[in-house]
C-alpha cells in the first residue's frame, strides 16, 4: 500500500474518536507532498529545525505539530506558524512560548506532557507538578498560550497490558483535572489527549486518545 492508502486506513480505524498526526521526522518533503496531494495536512515533527525547513518548502495550509522534546531557545524559530506544541514539560518553557507567541501576535495551543512510562528516559511532568502549573499565577497571566490538553508516551515494551494501563492512567488524570475545570484560569481548556504511536495507537484510541502520532505505519520504517 502507498502513503495515501496507509493514511486512509488509519483515519478510518480511529475515526471519529481521534485525529491522526502523520509523524514526518527524517522523511523527505516528496513523501510529505504525496500525503498532502492525497488531502492530508496534519504533520508532526520532533525537531524544530527540520520542521522549519519543511514549512518553508511546503504549502502554507499545513497544520504543524511539534511533538518532540523542546528546548526554550528553539521556540522562536517556529512561533509564527506552529499549530500545537505537544511536549510542554515546564513552566519555563511555557513562558518562552508565551513570549514568542506574543511577538507574533498569536495564541499557541499547548499540551502538557505527563510522565506515564516506566523508563526514566521519557520527559514529562508528574501529577503534582501538573496541578501546580495549572493553578499557578504565572499561567493565569499568559495571554498568548492556551493549554488544550495532555500528552503522554507509554513505555517502550511489548507488554500491551502495561501500555494500556499507562494510557488509561493518563485518561483518568485528564478526567480528574476536567472535573476541577472551574479552578483553572481561562486559558486552560482541556479537550485533547495526545497518546499512541505506530505500535500502540489502536490501544490508545480505545483508552481515550484524541490525537495519535503515527509515522512508520504510514511512511514505512526509516
């Protein structure tokens, strides 16, 4: 099957519960254009530099998602066009996104990355840190960011039960926070859960994901 068929199959599988983000890291623009010409316009990149390069070469009606770990000093390069940042894991990073969004007269949608995996290598906030950030005066004062949900990465394991439990835990946390929505500032509107990748997106959708980040199942392995 080609790229367009792969996308169509995944979109059919996950609809209407979730939306697909095609993860395009290391993939050439020609491959992305093949998907674009088939009508697909939502792409996720891990590295700012690579995203900026592709943004400059491709049509401007594409929705770009930054899904990889983000350093504060890189925010300025994509603040003019990024649709959503999935990997916000500190107040400091959020402050920088707010600052750069303001310079570009934009409000940038952000997801707070939560640590749900067993490995220590994954980034993310703990439940306690998440609560503190959402209730902070600093967040309340940010006019140019909107917190629209949570993101999590499951452990890299073949144990589907463990992966399911991790996703379920993130959804329960999401529901718990939404039950307290009245406590949070106006720029918090939790409606998205970004979880699930090529190996585990069907489980993620079953457990409540609204955004799945799929690369190799669309474009083939690197």
